[in-house]
């Protein structure tokens, strides 16, 4: 699988607000405090480390979010 230049431009180095907006397609209530682009995994997904506030634990936690394009070219993000 080849990662095109267009996909690189649209999925790498997204701002925190951009990652949150894309993630909100599946998770409309999730809020991200900070995100950092880590790299591209073996599946061609763009990996971001995120920090978010967990209301259940009452503290900031970290997770990873994977940004990808589907066959139609639309950009999505998931945990």
C-alpha cells in the first residue's frame, strides 16, 4: 500500500483541534487537551498520542488515536 502525498498533507501534523474534530465523527463528546503526531503504523494509519481529561477518574489520561482515509478519501479517527 502506498501512502500518497495528498494523504500525507491531510493526515500528518494535524493540530489538536483538527484531531478532535475528526475524532468527533465517531465520538462527539470527546475532548482532547493535547495531541502529538508519532508516526505511521504498518497499516498506513497516522498515530497521534493524545491527552484528555477523564471525568470518571478525575484526571488527565493519555491514549492513542489513529487517523486514516477510507476508500472515498474521507478522513476518520478512532482509538
